[in-house]
C-alpha cells in the first residue's frame, strides 16, 4: 500500500507523514532535503540552479516509487513525483527561471519515467493559504528558505489547486490546514486519521 502526502512548501507534509506513519505503523519515506546538493544554491540563484534541482528531485522521487512498489510494504511518502512535474517545474518555466529547452528536456524525462510507475493508492492533499505557509516556514527556521518569495508561494498554490481539481489517478483526501495544528491538538490529528481510515476501508474492505 502506497499513501502519499502532497502540499506546498510549509503546508505540514513532513509532520503529517511522521504522525501517520507512527499511528498506522507505515514506513515513512521523506523528501531528500538535508542531503540535497542543490537546494541552498537554488534559493540563492533560482535561474541558475532550477534545472539541476528539479532533475535531482525527479530522480530521487522515481527511485523512491520503485523501492516502494518492490518492497511490498505499507509506505507513506512525503511529496509525490507529480508535484515536481506538474507544479514546481512548470512554475519555474512560467517565471522564466527555467529555460524552455531545459523544461522540455525535463518533461520528456518525466513522461518516460511515468510509464514505469503507478500512482499512490491514496493521496492526501494539505491545502494552506500563503500566510500559513510563511508562518510554518519561519517556524521551522531553515536558513536557505528565508529567501523564498511570496509570489513564488502564491504561484505554487495556484498550480496546486489546478492540479488537485483535475486529479483522477486514485483516492484523494483534501484537508484545509490553516486552522489545524496536528502536532499540538489531538482532535485535529484524530479527524485526519478517521478520514484516512474511512478511505482505506473503501480501498481494502477491512480495518487498518
């Protein structure tokens, strides 16, 4: 079983992935942030490093998906390969931070990879406003994220909404997280767990 958590930068994906993996005894697969050799450079000069960063994430996510399916285990994944291809890369291209030549090369590679992968059994989307994203980004205090621009987050949010509106690859749960603190308020986490359980019953016809 493959569960994935999607959402903009600062929406709470990593926290929810960690809490759900603990509750359901799922194996967590987190986004490769700390060992990413391009992330710091990207936020300092997006135009120079956008293609390198997106290729790194695409490769990392593809490897994760292959490992998840081959393992046969129940896994929850922090962010999906679809977000890279349908949101982050197109956004960089639209903002003239990735050349058309690089973008077309990237999309060609993704389309090839996409023929070898399966979508998650359940996608959980965390919807958050830009002020919430900013607050969460500031709260976790990653130095390289201090350079993130508000218009960048806003554009990403718009693309997320367009993608989610058309998402039809499998089961989907959407949570508005502006007024939710899943780490400090057990009721909020319980609400998510209950809805996830309901979807899993529909998928597998039995309790998890």
